[in-house]
C-alpha cells in the first residue's frame, strides 16, 4: 500500500530577521539596561512554514526580502530546515524586515518592527505567486500583507475552494482584514488583536462576532489562559497548563500551524486546536521564535499534557 504524500502548504507574508534581548531584571525606562541578545529569524508566515515542515508537511514561502546580507542569511536558514524559498523575492535598495523584541522572565514588554519592505507585496506579485504554485492543500496568509493582497487571496481561495488560514499578526495590522471574513476557513488571532477588529472584550462574544463576519472557524488565543475557539455555532474553551516560558514570540504561530495542519488532516476543531496548543506549548520552551528541537513527537507529547489539564 502506497504511503500518503505529505500535505503541501503555501505560506504568504512576513519573513524577518529577529533580534531578542532578554533582561535579567525589570526594565528601567530612559537608561541602559543589561541584556543578553540572540539573533534568529521570524515573521509569522515564515514561522508557520518552518513549523509545518517540522511537523512533516511540505511548505513553500512567498515573501520579500532585501538584497542584503540579512536576506541571504534568512534564505539560507529557511532552505536548511526544508522550506522551499523559490517564491521569496529580493528587493533592490530595500532592507530585509527586522523585528526587535525585549523580554523579562519570558514575557514581552516592548518590540519594534521595521517591515516597510513587506508593503511592496502587491496584487501583481501575488498573481505571479498563485500562477507559479504547484498543487497545494492549504494556503496560509498573515496580516503583514497589504489590504488589496488579503482581499485577492480570499477571492482566489473562494474560487478554487482552497483552504485558507489567516493570522492577524498585531493590533495595528489586524484591521487590514476589513469587515468581511468570507473565504477564511480558519482565523487565528489573540485577545488584543481581536479587540482591534470587533471591539469586544468577552472571548465567547468575540468568537461569535468573527463567525458572523464569515470565518468558518476561529481560534482566539488568550495566552497563559488557553484558547477560545468556535465554528458552526459551537464554542469551546481549552486551558493551557502552566509551563516555563522562555519566549512567547513563536507560540501563536505554532498554534496556527498545528491547528491548520490537523484540520486538513481531517480532525475536528477541538482536536485540531488541542494539537495546535501542543505545538505552542513546545514553542514556549525555546528562547527564539524558531523551536529548533521541535518535531511532531514533541508536539504530541505536549498535547497529552494539555489533555490532562482539560478532562472531558
């Protein structure tokens, strides 16, 4: 009996060079603070692509970087972990996107994003990406993409009946989704980003509002409190067990990747979110957004810990 081929994903959006600074003591504003720095790579779409590959899927990244050394390093790192970068475009005269974040005890307290190059992703670029793609099972997009591009992707996925997952990225960029989520099979967001769109504070009400806007399924991360999710009028809450947090930056992206993958593998929303949360729990233990020691077995082991915290 032939083995089923791995699921194939196209991930479109942010790819960045990340610089993390971990402070041993609370920050004092207005003066120099001792810190330990780490260089890594990030961007929501880039992170999701790497996690998908580490889970056994195939992933192709479509993004833009500068014609510079950081762009070279980012491309090499992606290829080394198995992500197809043939759709990553180099922009002459532009700087590769950079994300700088500062943490104390694993929690983010300040971050800066230099991502002007991502605004050059336009509909013609996306049309070329969509024409050049091989057969894919799912498309993931993040809100680093400009509004016309997000609209184009929703339309394309609706026409082709292609599964589309979207991550809201940040409070500032979440508003790019607009007033309709028709064509979005899975929306992954967090509390602050969701509030920027629908203005609700209660998790259950927030999920209901997104479903009314047309999303087929919604996953709302509440950080250490867990996840509120919903589809077809059914709401569910899954608690996250306590854990040592080294960096929160990659957890939401791992949640999105794992949930989307399991949905396309045929799992119901509850089981898919449980697996996604297993991926997030594994990611929280790494000091960067790239969980290098992460694989499917580790995600499943972490999922068992989450199941133990959520008895039926």
